[in-house]
C-alpha cells in the first residue's frame, strides 16, 4: 500500500479531523517512532495552542484514548502510519508523507493542526 498513489478524497478524509492532522504534523517532525503518550501530549498542545505545562493530564488522557481507539487505527488502516499496538509506538509512513504533501499543495500557508474543522 505504501507505493500506491494517494487520492485527494482519501487524503482529505484522513485530514478532516484536527487530531489526525496534529498527529501527522507531530510524526513529520520526528525521524523516529513516537510513543503514543508523547504524541498525545503533542497533539493536546497543538490543538489547545497551549504550552506543555498548561495542558491538563485529563486533556492529554482524553486525546490519548481518542488517538488509540479511533484516529491511529484509521490512519494505520489507510497506510498513513504504522502502529505497534504492543509497544504503543506510531511511525509516519511514506504514504503519510504523501498525505501531508496533498495538504501542503492545497493549503501551503496553513499548518496541519491549525484549523479545527471536524473536531
């Protein structure tokens, strides 16, 4: 699945939720796998536009659960990320990079996590 072209429809569906956009942005900044806990904290900071100490543990836990049960599996099913459920580690794939490229072509001046449509 990693070598096939990403349709705009698939990319837009995957980018339709702020948590998925923020997660892809987080993973794109790292060259190595990211723990789901670290990713959830990063997504919480991005979505709340709040410095790390000001995001509540409850908010991070809520986002962690949403990522674990909904958003990461959806991205993994479409090949945008790989997810090691045992280790709870997420990695951006080549297909995920192409999805980010679709976003960048359509909205070059808008970071992935800024808009919150679909939240």
